[in-house]
């Protein structure tokens, strides 16, 4: 057998048998699943308490229609029949409601249904039998500053659309504004390209003519910047006051796993990298191996690669178990999500295992490589974010600008932990589910390119250290 | 060109990236089949550096090392199949046990080694019942025995032993000595570094002297003994206590030399039989109790120290 392959497989088997690594990975998996499960359960319980009719008062005559978004306890769209009723602003009981429209929501329609109404007051009555736990009602409201009815035209799902520069929406007294939706198209019917500001803060661009974001604010002024005349609708997402902000289930699941993995995978990588090469290098035990009929380079590469492969096997198992668990509790993650989660994890493992191996060439005590690894982990997981946001925070408004966000996101490509998170979330990149301010200025190509640069740079450093220190 | 099992030519090594510190200047050495070469030098002379270079652990600055004619640097994988290294301070993965460690390291060797062969190797070095004990619980002597077991796992042609007998108890020393002799007698070649010169002179066929990174002389043990005899002659030591000055005067007269006495041992530079028997007769007649008489034909330590002094003079120290 090729000697490099021999060292590689020997280290792979050794690491797979290592109880230390096994315990760490098992703990991570248990934590990941229990956190996700408990979060999911808590959301479910909260949501079931909210099955009640929600009344939304719209005082502005520009009220154009209603869209409803209904999800189950973990964010999956559900099929349900909803009725929108007219209420005549009765001041005294018994109150009378007149059904004015109804529509069906079904899973295939992403949970969205819509109805047009011109009423100033509306009540939406979901069935109160507890068959679905939570809902969002989206009121599409015309801008107060562009109230001229003559400007109404065709638009997204609605016959009336407004050409606006600024759409001001104010929370009704009994609700909050957790989010907004913007649709826009040019006069020729093509999707509008525009930047969206909410409350003066840049939130992102229209993607394929659509923007959706959730913000826990009481009122918002939505400013749409665009170059030419266009038709724009601004929708507000109303929720009952005790509503939990709940992204779609797959986004929720992925964001939990991304955050968890990107934070904790480096720890497992540091342990594996230390066990593979750094410890033997620092103590000198590696010398008895090197004196065997195998070249130093093959020993260094084989051991580091073997550790990476072993951790890859472990975390592939973690990803698969997590994927099966998600399906078990009713969240339909895709195989693509699984692949991207694993790819991001593998990238993170590569960076930290190779870095840990490099520290073995500089360490003078057995604890030094571990300390270096932990230092790097703390730096990229915590300190880096603080440092890079400082200039933006100090310059005030810059952080709210497109330029500020682009700068912050671009500089985050210098952080391998952040790059790993971006890789894991590539399937949600710039999608309607994504809260685009966190990825503004980035493209999937840039993320992949930065990952490649990181891998090449760490590999080059490893080669350089081997050459210089030996 | 023919090479010995180990041939070292013009080997030099400098440490340090900016400030170069020479550890080896010029090492030349040859170890042949069925031969034990003692490698003798003061601490820091360059013995360990030389052996670590041969083992492939560090690279030399210049020079060549050949094992059975194979370039040990550029063809380490082939050359290393022919030798085993017993380092001065064997360091193992302390989290492992002896058995697992040997199985692990043997995977990188040229031959497949089974668990039963590992057990056998451990038994041979007296660690048969300690195979599953964690290495962190091993004493220095046990570690040296384990290193020896590792060295013999794959039947090497050349054994590199770096101060391998330091710190061993008498039983351990005896075991190592016999093991090395046995290996030599079966045709193996041994480079044995030590500053315990009695050990070197006890087992070596040839001795190579190194001082300040330079090997300055290599001779057979017979040649060294001859040199010692011609330079110093043989000496005789009487183990006797309570000699008075008058005794020493009389013994000086009988031997014709100025004798040295430290209260326990009386040393005569002359080993002439008539002088020795004359002095013995005097001591008995004077009522002194002689508990032993030793004849010293060769003292490598004395010879080595003189050679080092001479080398220092030549090198201008």
C-alpha cells in the first residue's frame, strides 16, 4: 500500500476509535438535537395558545387587501380554509360580522392565499378547533403619501397598485409590525430592482421583484429607491401581540444547526488535530514514527488528512442523524441542505485541523497547541465580529447603508467560521426566506471562492511550515 | 564503490535560522556487517545529532549518509527498512499502551507485524506482562526495553543505539549487552553511542571518537588496547587498607616507581610479574591484609580523555 495512504488510513482508524473524539461528537449531536427539539416544542406550545380570531383595524382608506400566511408549530405551511369578515365598526354588542370573502390555503401554495377587500376594518377568523397553531396576516396597504387613486395600476395579485417613492405604514393600535413585504415591477412588467429601507435602515434589495423581512418594530417607514417609474406594493405582516417571530421551519432548523455547528465544530477539530499530529510533534513521539520507512511529508499529510477524514465521517453521521431527526419531527429539509451543512462543516474541520497541526511545529509545551487552537476559535467565533463591526458602529449611519452592509459582509469572508456558516446557508442565499441584510453584497460564487482561497492559503501555510521548520 | 552497512561521509549540521550554530562539522564513519562500533564523545560532541540524522529525524546541512549504499535522505523510505533506532530518551504516545504502540508503529514498517509477534517481542525484552499497561506508568528502564522491542520487531540489519544503556540497572545493562552481542553475532551492524566507556569497551569491535562535531579517529578495540599498552602499559591495583608511609617507601623501592595509594587501593604502574609478586610478599610479611589484586590492561576512559585533550590542542582550543 502507498505509504501516504497507509498513514492516512492508520490515523483514520485511530481517530475513529478515539473515545475522546467520539464523546465530543456525541455530545454535540445530543445538544444539537435537544436544542432543536426543545425550541420546536416551545414554539408549538406557544403557538397553540394563539388560536384565536385576530382583528386588525386599518384606519387608512388605502387598505387594499389581505394575504394570510399560516404555518404549523414548526413553521410548515398548512392547508386550511380561512374566512375574511367585514365588521361594521360596531360600538356596542352584539357585534355582527358579515363574511365577505374566503379562500383556501394549501401546502402547495407555500401557505399564501389572498383576497381583495376595500374595507377599512377586517376580521380574519381561523377555525378555533386548534387544528393549526399559528398564523400571520399580511395586510397590503397603500402608501399614505401616494394616496392618489389615479396612480393605482396592475400589480402583484392586486388590481390596484401604487407607484410610490415612500410608503409609510403605521402599526395599528392593537398590533405590531413584525415585518413587511414589498413587491415591485417596472412598467413593462419586468421585476423591479430597488433598495428597501425600513425605518431609515437599509434592509436589502428586491430579489426578483420581491422583498420580505421581519423586524420587531412598532412602526416602519418603507422607502423604495428606484430609478424609474414602477408599480410597488408594500405589505405589512401583522401578528397578534404575543406572537412569536417564527421563520419557516427549514430556515429555523438550518439556522440552529449552522450556528451550533460553526461554533462547536472547531472544538472537535482542535481535539482531533491535536491528537493526530500536534501532540506527537510537541512531545517528540512523532520521531519514532518518522524513523520508520515513511517520509516526514507523508507522515504529516497522512496524519492530518486522516484526522480530517475521521472527523468528516463523524460529522457526516451527525448531519445524517440531524436530517433524519428533522424529517421525524416533520421538517422537510432537502438533501441539498444536508450536503451544504456537511460541506460547511468539512470546510471548518479542514481549517481548524490543519491549523492545529501547524501549531505543533511551534509549540514548546504540550498545552501550547491547544491554547493556540482555542485562541483562534475564540478570535473567529467572537472577537472578529466585534472588531469588524466597530468601525461601522463608530461611523454611525454607515452601518445602515448598502455600502456599510456590503463592507461588513465582505470583510466577514476573512472569517472562516463565517464562511462556513455562509456555505451551510447557500440554499437560502437571497431567497425570499432569507433576511437579506445578512448577506447583502455577497453572492454564492464569492462565498465558494473565499472558501477555496482559505483552503489554498491554509494548505500553503502548512507546506511552508513543514519546509521551514524541518 | 562499496559501502558498509552504514557509511557516513563529511556530515555537517548547523542549527538556527539566522544565527548558525554548528552541531556537526565533519563526521565520517563506517559500520560493517557483524560489527559493533562504539561512538564515543563528550556531552554535546555530536553523537546524538549524528544518529538522529541517520534515523531521518533531522536533515543534515551537508554530507552523505548511506545505508547499504542507499542514500538515507533522498531514499529514506527504502533505507529505513534496513535500520532501527533506539533513541536516548524514547518518547512514546503516553496515552497508549506498549502493545498498541508497537502495533501502531509497526504499521509503518516494511513487514506486516501481527499481534502475536508484538507479544513475543515484548516477552523477549521482559515486558510480556506489561503490554497492556499505559506507557505513562513505564519507568525509564521499561521505556528503553520497549524501544529495544520496537527496534527488533522487523529484524533490521543496522541498529542505531543512542545512549541506550544509560540509566539501566545492572540486570538491564546485562540484558542490553547480551542482546546487542547476539545481534552482532547473527551478522547485524550496530552503532552504539555512549559516554559510559566501560560499556563501549566491553562490547565494541571498533571505536570512533567524536569531539566538537568532528570524528577524529576510528580504531579497532585491539588497536586501542595496543596503543594503551604502549602509552601507559598495564597497571596493577592491590586492594589493601592501613598502609603506613614506611610501607609505601619500601614498596616504592621494590617496584622502582613512585606508587599511588588512596587508603584503599595501591596502584602500581608496572605490571611486571616479579615486581607484583615481590610487593605481594612484602605486604603479607608486613601483616597487611590484601583483599584483591587487579591487573588493568586497558582503560578506554583514560585513553579517550587524552585523545580529547590532544584533539583540543589540534583544534586550537
